[in-house]
């Protein structure tokens, strides 16, 4: 549980409008929420809920139309140095001409971290994601799940204030997905990370999060803010069959159904 | 290891069958030739041995090679240096496109008289002709390669603060490199053609000049031996280029071969 109440990420009245000559699309209506240090926040919403737009605004890749985003107290005007982003398309976010080690090391070189320290950080990150044997391989020689672990290792080694993941496990098979979910939980508890995890999968959100933010359809608002009060460590075998899990899952599910209905209505 | 060596030998054997058969056929058919313009291949080979494996290698082949390497190196460098910013910035590309299209449309041999006026009959002119022809495929492929960079990798660079020269070296150039190499391969064959043409136009040394001189003095076997030398010259260069390509784009071929197998 997050005991620290300091907001690492603070979003206030975020609004994003895509304006072209013929069309004006309001992707994000009015979003306000804080993410506390050490928290694991999952963001779910129906497809077309502007999740990707929100993520791009958060990571400074897209400028909001109005409203403000603070990361670690600084207004986001470009990609914040304190943030690491893990993309869904693992195959396109690793440099195919660099080995696994070089991929993880490159952002550290940009941070001007000394060589021996870099080597230590890379080794630790690979150990954390259980990939010590493949440092010299190229990403494309690895399976999809392993590639996404490399991308996570790169984010871990970067030592960010906050790690943002955009539907990171949407493209891997179910078994790998369960393994990666548990890996994320382990990293979060061992490394004291702050995580924002965007997903369209309700079960995944409830299983992973300390808190689930339910978004409405576009123009996006926060529909519900659900604290996930499931005690004790999560486990694929037992957590998903707990009555409390089912209750929370139902609450989030209803929220999303309501969001979908409001579009058609 | 043994298996791969065996496989290479097997492939080499297959590749050698046709050249050797043609060579043997030509040797046999031309053996009793009395046609002045098509002397027996054996005579051509004898002249080849005397000329090109002798002093002519230093006086003609090496100067040709020198001009080609100089012109080609300049074309590669300039093509990439100009192509990268054009690929990165759409506004720049739009501004430069009409001019580039115009210059690309001029057949380089047509520039020889102009370049002779500007640079005389010396090596500078020949190198310049090679550059004006070989640069286009390299430049245009660089533009395309840089333009086609992956958007997710670009966002990865941005979120990890990979900017400026580091972005250029670690992202832009490697991601465009397969396409740049395609341009360089086309540029090399254009470079060889222009090397010969420029030497035929105005030179006293070089492969092109030698072939023209032999032809004008009706030394037909010598002329044919020059053509043979030129063929081997181009073949050797393309082998060297393939070795370079395989080394420089190891990651690319590895990735592609894996995709093909799956």
C-alpha cells in the first residue's frame, strides 16, 4: 500500500482537442487526478477512451490543448527526464541494431552515468527481469515476452521517478501475460517504483493495481476512482477467485459498460 | 561448422557451372575464328595475360580504380550528408525537391563537356563526373530511409532524452542504413559506368582510355582483353561490396533471415 501521499504525477483539467480543417474531435474532456509516490495506478477505459492520448500527454509526446500536468513538481512541456515509458509495440521500441545490453545502456549513456555504474545498472535490471543470459543477443532473437521484459529492464535501469506502461502485455499470449503481470508486481514491490499502467483489460487492472481509474468514452473524464483493497500479496491462483476481487471487478466492469452506453445514448 | 562449409562449397559449385560452361563454349567456338573482329578467345587471353597482369595493371587499372574510389567516396559522403537533413525535415525536402529532380534528370555523360570546360581533362573532371552520377541513388535512398524511421522508436528516443548527435548515430543513421546501402550499391555500378565513359572521352590512362586506343589502332584482341578486364574489375568490386554489406548490416540480415524462416 502506498503510504506516501506526495503526488509524483498531477493532472489537472487536462483537455485535448484534435483540430483539423473539417473536423474537431475532443479526445479528452476534463481529466483531473493525482498519482502518489510508490503507488501502482491502473487506468482502464473502453476502447476509444483516449487512453493513448492521455498517455502521450503524460509522457510529453503530445501537448495538451489546455490544463496542466506536473511530474515530480515540474510542468510537462516535453518528455520528462524522470519518466520511463514502456510501449505496447515491444518489437518497435527496441533498437534492432543494438544488443539487449546496448539497448538498456543507451539511455544511461545519455544520462552521463559512468561506465562501471552503467554496467552494474544493466546487470541488475537484467537480473530483476530474469534475463541475465541474453545480454549479448539482439532483441529480434528473443520471444515477444522476452522482448517486453527487455523494454521493462531498460525502464528499470533508467531509475525513473515514475514508470508509465501503455497496454504493455496486449500483444503476448495468455500464459506469458500472467508471468509478466507477476513480474511487474514483484518489480513494483522490490524496487519501490511508481507505476501508471494503462490497459483495456479489467481483470488485469484489478489484479495489478492499488487503485483503478475508470475513464469514460471520449471526451474523456474520470468515471470512477476505485481503491483496490485486496489484502496481502497477489497471486494468479488465488487473488482472482477472492470475493473482493469479484466485487471490485464488477464495479469496474459496470463503470465501463456505463461509459459505453453513454456513447450510444 | 563442417555443414556450413560444405553448404558454401556446394553453392559455389552451382554458381561456377554456368560461367565455366560459357567460357569453355566460347573457347571452343572461337578457336578457329578467322573473323578479324572476333579473334579466338585463346588469343584474347594471351593478350590479357601480357597486358593486364603486366605493366598495364599499374598504368591503367590502378588509375581507374583511384578515380572511382575518390568519386564514389565523395558521392557516398555527400549523398548521406545532404540526404539526412532532407529526410528529417519535410519543409526542407519540399524546398529542395524540384531542384533535385532537375539535376537527377540530366544524364551525367552530358555533363562531361561542361566539366571539361570547368576542370580540364585531368582527374578532377573524371572524379566530378563519377560524383554527379553516383550521388543520386545514394541521396534519394538516404532521404527515403531517414523518412521511413519507425515512429515508436522515435518516441522511445524522445522519452529517453536521446537527442541531437546521439539520436543521429544511434537511431537515424542505423535505421536508414539498409536503404542507404541499397543506394550505395546502385551508385557503385553507375560510378563504374561513368568512370569508363569519362576515360573514353578524355584520358591517356585508365581502362576506358586503353580500350578506345586499342580499338582505334585496330588491336582487336587487345581491345577484347580490355573489355574482359573491365568485367572482372566490376565483378571484383561487387564482391567486395557484398562483403562490406554483410558485415555492416549484420543485424538487418539476421533479422530478415529469421522472419523468412518463421
